[in-house]
C-alpha cells in the first residue's frame, strides 16, 4: 500500500514538473520571439536615425521662394535686378576639430561629372544681388531695407558705379549699377 501511495505521489510530482517545464518552454519560445521582434525594431530605428541624420546634413534649410518674395517686397520700382545668386559657405569656426583658415565657396548643388560635391553639415548661404538703380540713393535705401529685414544679415555693398543708359529716344539717362552681398539669417553661431 505504501508503495502504491509512493508511486502515486511520485507520478503526480513528475507530471506536475513536466507540466511546469512545458509551460516554461512555451513561455521561453514566446520571450525569444518578442526578443527577436525587439531586435528587428531596434535595428530599423537605428537605420532610420542614420537616414534622418543624412537628410539633416544635406537639407539646405532655406525656402528660396520666401527669400525671393522678401527681396521682391524690398525692391523699389526704381530698381531693376540683373541677378540674385545663392552660394553655400561653411560657417566660420572649428570644423572637424581644426580651425578654418578661410571660406571655400561652392554652389549648394551637385555638379555633373563629379567635379564638385555639395556642401553638407553646417553651412550658411551668401546672397549676391546685382542690378541697376535710378541713382545711388535708391541703392542706399535698398541696403537699409535689407538690414531691417529679418531674412538677411551682414549686408554690405560690393560696388556701386554711376553709368549712363541710352534709351530709345536717343537721350542718355544717369543710373547706378550695383552689387550687394549679404547672408541669409537662418542660422545661429554658438
């Protein structure tokens, strides 16, 4: 009788242990599955963060249409523009742990044929505005308007020359040819 009770208790213990082991194995399979999913999601997040970083380095962070609209707003009817040029420059300071000795000015778009690569990272945009005004006072007024605008900073005239323009009626009119350089105010130096 004792042997039968002992056999029954041992069989019950063994079946209970086997059930717990089977339950633990099922739980372990589920944990391993969740762990693999977590690793896959984590690697996807890392890959996407690298893409975001690359896009942030390449993004020029300027809205050319808004800048041109601001220039159009500031230009008086006595001024005719010949051109507006945007060029990217590395921001002065330390780049890659080395102090900059000067600027390397390049257009902020890739050239075909692999001759030049676009600047990436921290750049600022230089804007060169050239044209003709009725007189030098109109050029000075434009410079004042550019200085008051929140879109531009570090405004300085490159040149302003008086010239004569021949019109269809045969008479010569006095005008002022000019070029103004400035930077877009879309960055902060720290």
